[in-house]
C-alpha cells in the first residue's frame, strides 16, 4: 500500500467543502490509510489557490531551490516564505482533507471547490478563479502546443 499521494495525479474535479471545511479527495490520488500532506498557499496567473503535496515533494522543492545558483539570502527568504505559507495536513482514512478555516477565508474558498491535478501535487481552487487562470495558462501554452501538438 502506498504511503503518500500518487506521483501521477491526473484530472480535474468539481467538489464541495463540507460545513467543517473538509473536501473529499479522489481515491486514486491518495493512499489507503491516512496520508500526510503539506498545504501551501500559492497563486497562479494572479489568482489564489492551495497547492497540496506530499511532505517528500515539498522537501524536494526546498532542496531544488537550495541547490540553485541564486544568492543565499534570496534562497533563504524564498524557502522561509514557503514554510511560512504552508501547513501540515492529513487526508484521513475516509479520504477527507481538512482545509483550515483561516486558509479558506484568505483564499475565498467556500462550498464549491475545484481540484486540479498537476502530476505530483494538486491544487484547490475557487471555481471562478480557476476558470480565469486556466484561460491565461492555455494562452501561454499555445507556442508549446505548436511544437508538441498535445492540446
């Protein structure tokens, strides 16, 4: 049995936050038992969202930044900000992830929510914000698609 999130997260889902700010995570995205995760407040194309990843992937991002050739002070500030903006969480045995109330309020997440897979992490979005950010993202991918012809 897997010990964390899948490394091949795929798809987009419309879900709901329950009154206690829990969201059901698709079964193919999680391990069979409780899965520890890191919730990172982030944004894409200027719209707020939450990245949810395994602790191992979060550490890999930190290691990649620390190994970069950027100045040490800049790396320390960036990594420090990552830690300041994240929280540890758990996808429980029933597949529910609690999104802290203050995080929901800051990012304007309410009853309707969009889950978007990104390979080794997934994102939680306000549906309207995802739609707008997705249009911008697709426009920026046009040149790549001319080469690779996937979308």
